[in-house]
C-alpha cells in the first residue's frame, strides 16, 4: 500500500506501542517493533505521521524529514 497520513491517537512510552487514526476515522494499532524501527523516541497524541500498512496492520511509521533517508520535502 502507498504511504498515507495519520494522527497519533494514543501512545504508551513505557511499552512503545499505541495507535493512529486514519483520516476516515479508523483506529489502527501498532506494536513496539514498528516504533523501534521508526527511529523515533516519543510520539504525542494528535501528531501527524506518515504510515504504510498491509490490509490489516501498520508496518511502518515515520515523520517526514526525521530519520535516515527522510529528506524534508
């Protein structure tokens, strides 16, 4: 699936997991592995992020311009 935008819905910094809200209102959870791979240390509710996902799961989360190979556009 192509990259999409979402908003952080909740984030547990103790466990590194949480969920995002897609613009259509669907809540998609993510686990520690996704957060660890993002290179980010913290997220806050309402923060806009870019994501990729399969039909059922979020597979990548990032902020444009933050992290390796993520130029600011």
